[in-house]
C-alpha cells in the first residue's frame, strides 16, 4: 500500500467515526466528527503546502 498523506487518513478516520455515530442515530456527534475532521485535514494540508514552499 502506498504512503497516504496524513490529511487523507485524518479525513478518512473522521468519516468512519461519523458513520458509526450515524448508525447509532447520534446526528450531532456525526456532524461534529465531520467538521473536526475537515478542519484538521485542512490544517495538515496547509502545513504541507507551507513546508514545501519553504523548501523551494
């Protein structure tokens, strides 16, 4: 398996948690998992972009 970026696994894990919460009919928790996952993945992506710009 190839090495996936951290932001991908962060978002994937958030979606998995949200699905579990939806299965339990916990809609507010599902939304929270998705929002937090989105924000964290975006921060990780931006950090990667900023780091690669510094290396150029």
